[in-house]
C-alpha cells in the first residue's frame, strides 16, 4: 500500500519545507526526490508529529522523468541570436534509470522474480527540442508528462513521434535502464548532431517515459524506489569557463488501485537545481551588454571606473526585479540609476527576483550634466557631451577645475582626442570638434578639497570681421577665432597688438577643419594669409603666457597703417584709415607704416587749415607733427591728413582728426522700471539736443531744449511717449542718434555741431537679442511683464536672464495678495535663467467666476524649455476670498509652472503662502509645478503654508510617468483639507512632502515639512473619507529611491469609524479607518 495522492518535489538542497503552517525538517538531502505530501501536522510542546494519509488499496506505477539544461546568463536555443558554437553550457551525455518495485502480472503480484523488464514499456528521448522556447518560458519545455489519466496523448505522443533524436542507445539490465550518447564531448556533438535544418545542436534534453499496460507492470509501495541519474558534460575546453546552467527536472507518476488495476490519478512536479558558478559580467563604458535571466534567475555585472563621475545605469525589464547597486536596493521595471564613484573604484550590480525571463540591454554612461557637478579633491572627473560641434570654446566655472583632456570612444575604450595638438591643463580653451559625435571631457580638481556646483560653459568662438579689431584672450593653448572672407578673397593681413608677449605662434584651419600648411607667412609683426573667396577659416594663436591682445584682419592693401603718438595715445596708437577723436591742447606725431615698417613719407592736407578753423593754429607740418590748440572751437568735421610715399605717389590712405567734443557727450541709455531713454552730459553753451529714434524700419526726430545752457548740464530724456508715437509693436533695439547740438557762442550767436553719435537701448528688455549667447536681460517688473509681448506663433522660445532682483507691483498694506501676475498664454520653449536673483511677491490670482478659470497657473503657464537658478520670495496664491466653482475642469497650479514638460533646476520658493480653495473635480498644486512630465532637479521650497483643497505636494502636485523629481527639499507646513460638501464626494486627496500623486520617478529628495490633516468640521463618522498623506509621496504608482523623511505627519481628527448593519442575529459590525493611508513614512498609499 502507498500514501495519499499528493506528492512534493524536493531539490537536494532542501532543508525545511512549510506544511500546514509548520516547517518540516528534511536534513540535508543527497539527491532530489519526490515525497508524499503530509496530510496533518500536530504541534506538541517539544516535537512535531507528522501524519500521512495511509491506504491499503493504492500503489504507485510508471514513474517517469524528463530533464532539460538551460544557460542561466546567456542565450539558449530558440533565442534570437543564439549561436551553438558560443554555447558553453552543460549538456547531457546519457542517463541511468534504476528501480526496485513489485512485479504485477494480470492483476496479481508475482514475488518470485522480475521476469519482465520495464524496458518493454519505455519511450526515451536524448537530444533537443525543435522549438525550445526563448527565455521566459523555461519550464514549459518539459510540458506535462501525464496530462490525462489515460496517458493517451501529451508527452508520450511527443516522445514516440520524435524518438531517437540523436545517435545513441539504451541498454537494459536487471532493474536498470541506461541511455548513452554516441558522442560524449562538446565538439563532437556540434560536429555530428544536427537538427532537421542541418544546424548543429547539443543534447540539452533527456527524457524517459514509462507507460505500461494492465497485463505486466512494476508497482511501488513503501520501501520501494525509483532513481534517475543524469550524465552531464561541461564545456571547460581550451580554457573556457562553462556557463552557469539550470537543471530542470520533471518527475511524473501514476496511482493505481490494487482492486482492479485502474489508474485513478496521475501527477507530476518540476524542480530545478543550478550547475557551475554564476558569472560576473564586465561592463564597458558606453557599450551595451545583455542582461539574460531565466525566470527566478539572476545576473551580475561589474564596472571598473577609470575616472570619477556620476555614472548612469539604464535598463528596462518586462517584469519587476530587485536590483542592488553598490549596496543600494531598487525595485521596479524601468531603471535609471545614478551612482557616484571615484577613479579606480568599482560599481557592482546584482539583478534578481524576476518572475519572467529577461533578455534586455544594460549600459553604463558617465555624467552628461554640464552643470551642478561635484568633483572630489585631486580627482579626475569624466563627462560626456554631444554639444561639441565645430570649433568650440569651453570654460569651467572654477579656475581650480581645469580641462585635462578630450577623449572619443574607440574599439578598446576611450582614446585621447588630440588631433589638433595636445593641450595644457586649463580652465578655458577653444578646440576643433569637426565630427558630429559624442566627446568625453576629463576635468581635474587641482585642489585637495571637493568642489561643488561646477559647470562648463560651451560657447561659440569669437568672430572677427574685416577691419574691426577684436579683443582676444591669449592662452597657453591655441585660442581660435572665426573669419569669413568676402566675395573676392585674396591676401589678408592679421595684426596682433596690445600684448607684451613676443612668442606668438599661429595655426589656420579651413572650413573642413583641415590645417593649411602653405600660403601664409609672418613678416615684421604681420601674419599674411592667402584665402579663397566666401570661405570660413579658423585662425588660432598661442602665447607663451596668458595675456589679452587686440586682433585685426584687413586685406593686404590695408597693410598701410597710421601710428599716432602723444596725448592720450601714449607710446603709439596704430590704426588703419579711419576717424579718431583727438583731445585739444596737445601735439601729436603722425607716422605712416607700410607692412608694419615706418616709411619716409610726406604729409599734407587739402584743407585750408587756418581759414577752416577760423584762424586757430591747427597745423600739420612735413615732419608729421600735428598741433590742436586748446582754444580750438567746436566746429566743423575735423582735418584730413594724407600721406605721400617717396614723393612719387599719393596713396588713398588718410587719417581724419576731429576735435574731441563728441567724446564729451557721454551718452548712457536706460531701460528701467520707470525710464526708457538716455542720459547725456553736454558741455556748457549747448542749448538744444536734436536726436532721432529708429527701430524696425520706423524713424522719427525729436528735440530737447536746455534752459540753463550756460553751465555744464547733465540731462535725462524719457523717450517712452516719443517711442509710443512711432507705432512699433515688435522686439528690437531703439537706435538713439544724437544728430546735432545747437551751441550758443560768447556773443550769443548760435551755430550747430553735427555729432551723429549713436547708442542703442532695447525697447522691451534690459538688452540682448534672445539668443542663447545673448539672452534678453531682465532687471525690473516692466521687463518681466514684457515677456508676454515676445510671444511668437503661440510660442515663447527666447532666452532670458535676470540681472537683478525684481519686485512685483504691490500695495504696502497687503503685499501678499494685492499684487497679481497675468498669465502668459503661450507655452515656454526657451531658457529662463534667474541667475541667482529673486522675484519677490509674485502672486497667482484666479478669477472668481469658475467658468472663466484657466487649467494651468504659474509664472509660466506651460513649460517645455529650461528654467534655472530662479528664486521666488514671498507671494503665492490666495483663493480664500475668491472662491469659485467649476465641476468640469482639472486645474494645475505651481509657482514656477502650472504644467512642466521641460527642465526646472536649482530653483527655490521661500516664505510664501500657497492656498487653493477652488472647487473643481481635480486640483493639483505644488510649490514648484502643478503637473510634471519633465525633470525637476535640486529645487527647494520653504513655505509658511501650502493649504486648501485638492492634491498637493511641496514640489509637485502630480508627477506623470516620464516625470523625474531629484535632489529636492521641502520645509514648512502642508495641509490636507476638504470642503464640507466634499467629505462624501471626494475621499482620496493625496498630499506629499515632495509630490501629491506620483507615476514617475522620485529620487534623493528630503522632507523637513509638517504635513497635517485640517478639519472642516464635517468629518463626523464618514465611512468614505480616507486622505492619503506621506512624507515624500501622497499616492505612489511609480518608483522612488534614496529619499529622506525628516518631517512629521499629523492625522488630526481622523479616526476609525465603527457601525453595525442587520437585525437580530444577522447583525454585522463594520469598521472604516479614515487615517489608514496617513503615514510618517515615504508614502501614504502605494498602488
């Protein structure tokens, strides 16, 4: 007789299994086996008593087995990309099946001998399956040995149909069957064993199915046994380490009745063991490697960092897994993990806990963030960027953080990129990057202490135009600038002046970044170059020491120069043909240079000097000495001096000298809160200033009279009303031209002095053109308010930068709520750089009529650009005295953005009051953004109170699936509040110190705030009220890690409500915990 019908498979490492709430100890098994399932467990004081369901009528019969071998960490047959020649996993070479039972013949036990051999009723299989499933369905390959009691289909049919898969044989001896492959080693199996398509295979499956009839069979009772032994070969050939392998074994059996030989039940169990050692795979920087895991498997990786960096590890899985990175545990499906290590340190990654098989890529990438870097002392820090294109200028924000080198990715790792010459460590450099690819920058912290908030500014190199001097920094590395020739090309001369260094070297690249090795020369201080027409060139200068120089390029014909010495020009001012303003009361020496050499030249003027200047002694003699007496009046346009070279030819080169009256104007433009105009300091006797305004093709002239003209005057002219009359509504610079001055002489006669002096002031902002290199500057409320005038095609995609704190308009009696901010209707696509300055008392006020309310409220309604380095101080929202109601809209409110799809970084909101008492189905409010599906990094909120109805978070109200909130901090008071009529209507408001509702990723944030439930006085015994309050997240449906809870949570009046339903003996008691999801931990509710 045998035990009850239910059986349990145990692996050879099973020591204890739980049955009926108790653990049964098996000790250390020597082999995997099947044991009867306990029917009862009695718990006594010192021992557990195990009882089995015993019966006199039933035995076991036809015990079968099937087994397969699978690579745990590398591809298996059936997986895309599988190559049998790269399969170094284990494989079968044979098996033994031994049995000791009772021989049964025609319904009777025959104890004399076992004259009948079980081999007559055996189907066996050694080989492979034609369609081994890919990772994720490992156990299904074994199928079901007994799918029905009749054994008429299923596994047996499969085994019979595909009998003798590879060449081998089965031998039968007494109580034992042995199957053996003809080819025992791996190379021979791959050479001789082929599938139906001729592809090489390894024997990964071994099966023996017993299906005896009622005439003759072997039965098993207490004391009998059946054992299967598998012969498994490994692939440790030629120094190869065999793959980590999973051995999966299925045992099947039938239960028969001794009364009539009927099969009354059939069952099977699958158990697994591991063979060989788990492999630790090596990750290479910026190269994809494969995670491969069978169900409930594991994979391990290691990465050795050559340089320090904030490395990013990315991979996605189809099912939840547990991940450990350098001791930090993560859980989920989509992983974007940042880990900081120093040079020479290691990143260890362990992945486990998967229910399904996984085959997915994993990669390690260095930091790509050009801002906010933290670099340890004496460390070399690696940074990756795709923003280097063309000849580019790079500057670090700290002089002690220097650029050590550039690298590109090669087949064997990083390769030093020095195609255009090696570099000396420096914190500012320009260098050619001609290919559109990723570059790697190594930064060196030269100090012994860590440096934080380091950034790299990437900018275009200076552009020099013909004839216009440009200031250029000379460095120990080549300093590049860009020059484009005109339509004719030809020979050009570069002049470098204003530097004391004597060791200057040059390099020229064409527009394809190829070095030019001929066609230029260096003669007598001039760099002479032959250039093609309409072509861009990159010219580089390197110095033996750091210095600043003035660089000028002219055509070779302008190698002729004037040198003026004396007066304010000191030891020699060199210029090409142009006008200069020369102070009166000084004599000057003029010299004429050809290709940098002073030549013997005759000077003359076509002007009648004495007559032109009214008898005053302005003269230039043949030795080039020019004298402008201090008594020279302000009149005329100056004197022109010509040079005659060698008394033979009159060259078309002239120097026009004008008395210095125009220099005294000192025009200063103004674009401030209350003034759009200019100030000018004019000499005495100036009675009238004539000026012209021009902008956007419109032009108008105006005058300003000066009453006290006999004294030196400093006047300020507000041009706002004059500008308004021009009817220009675009964005642009207003050119203010001082056309002429009306001067009153000592005898009260009047004459005019033509100045033609111009200056520019921006019509809307403090300056700039809105580009990345020259953003619009904001220094007052008027500039900020003018942003809505910059909307173009429903987009606000300019660049803005604050240059001072901005105070919003307000009244002194109630500055929190009487100031207001009109919504910008357009979506913001640009860059808004607060530059560390504050916007004070910004308030968001909603209309009292709910039907006119907008869906998004913030400084920016919707952000798809970048907002950074901005500080908001005081202000907030207040709808306590402006209650409205809307039963259809979802409303998102954030101080910086109502809705964010872009990036908000390094921003703060401090000392504000944020109250939302607007009735709507869904109100989401946050100190930074109401809705986030972008990135919010390193932001902080310190708030008096965040109060009112709806879902709310200290940083974000609603964080969508692609939203990330990283490194943020919240302090202050956050409240969950319901209106009296919402208690039974809305029962799941979510309030979190960082985010109200999270579907995205919340990482490394800190909460110091107090979160509380505020009574509306109508909670009573509500059976649906159940707010969700947590220190970091109110309701979580996404992922989180590394967050810190340092605040507190107050559930207020929330309580557990108890009530009874039914009558008489059918009464039932119910409870409802209103504070079930109010927690001082990470989240209130985790979905």
